[in-house]
């Protein structure tokens, strides 16, 4: 495959066939995000994408079980693009079990419910959504383009269509100033969206992003490592999904832990407390990544 770099995927899609059906992100405005700043959003021509699926089928037809559709928010694509892509994937890979993609609350709110149901019927079964925070002031400052209530409605639409959600929240996104509000509101939003998968990442301030300029001007200060662990603790205390697999194994995190919520809440809190007490070796700065 020839990919237009940079290319991103969730950690859990490491063994998936990555299909770049769009380039960039249709929103491309979040103040902390540098992922697609070098790209102008566009939907790739359908014939190119279908040709890539055919090419992949000649090489890995019997192996592919998971497909991740890239780049930043392919759910923005119209149904007339999605439909032939999902049909081609199903025909190309007989062992296909899951097609997933990144999505934003805006994508979901803009899609008619019937389109979402159709996408699910055709195989799109998992959406990775990054609300990042449940606090409306922080969401506004991050320029996410959607409020906490929008995310709850987006989750309702995804669920009604039969799609699973994997949610990502961003430790540090509220800065030092709103650290606790961020953690607690994020936990409440995780409860309300009720995903199957839940994860935390840690904010890295990337040079050239708006949040980096805010930091340079003294308008934003990233919590320190201890404060980030306290945020994580508050988030886990607050989040009450009905049954979610929680992970903080992303390379940006200092403390990779996991478990099932609510079942393993006490064990996860105990692991965080061990780290706060200095009895756990945290991931060193040099080993962290975006
Ligand atoms: S929606 Fe996602 S990919 Fe797009 S700018 Fe925001 S964080 Fe980046």
C-alpha cells in the first residue's frame, strides 16, 4: 500500500488493514491537534480506493479480519462513497469481522439516522470518538466543535444504529486551571455516552499548534505528572459506564493500566494510588510518544 503520510491509527488497530479512504480531517481545527495540519481534507476518488482494496485482496485476502478506515474523520464521507467501499471490503476479505473508523460528534450529528443504520448493516461496526473532555468550557477552548450534550446525542445515534464506540479522553486538556473539572466532567460524559471501550491519552503540547501558542503566552499550563495521575484517578472514580474495557496503554501516558469498568474500578484506583505513592515506575519521558 502507498499511504499519504502522516498516517495515524488507534493502538488497537495495530494488526488491521488500514484503508486511507480520506486524507486529513474535515474539521482540522482542534487547538492541540497537529495530526493533519499538513493535509487538506479530501475524499479520495472512489476508483483509487477500490483499486487498493482489490490489490490488498490479492495479497492478504485470507488474513484480514479487521479494517481501519483512515484518516481523521472518514465518517464525514457521504453514503455513496461508504457503501461501495464497505461492499468491496466484505467481498475482498472473507474473514472480515470488524470495520472501524475515527468519527467526531459533528460527523454523527450531521448523518441521518438511516445512513448510520445502513453503514452498520454494511459492516461499519466500531467508531473511535475523542470527546477529549466532558467540560463545555474546555471543549470550547479546544475548538472541538461540539459540546458535551452534542457528544451524548452523537453516542445515542451511534448506539441506535448498532455501532460500538471507543472513546478517548485527554488528560491535561483543561490545563492546571481546570484539572479537576476536566476529570470529573469527562468521567460523567463517559458515563452518559456509555461506550464499549474507553481510554485516556495524555496531552502533548506540539510546537506550531494553537495550544502551544497559548502556553507560550502564559494562557495554558500543562499539569505535572502527579497532577495528571490525580486527574486519571478522578476520571476513574467518576466514570460509570455499564460495561467498558478501559485502557491507558497509549504511548503518551505515564501509567499504562487497564481493566473493565465498573468491575475493576477498585483495582485500577489502587494501581493509580501505588503510582501516586511512588511505588510504580512510570513510563519515562524518552519512551513517551504522541
Ligand atoms: S477532529 Fe480529531 S483529527 Fe480532526 S482536528 Fe480534531 S483531534 Fe485532530
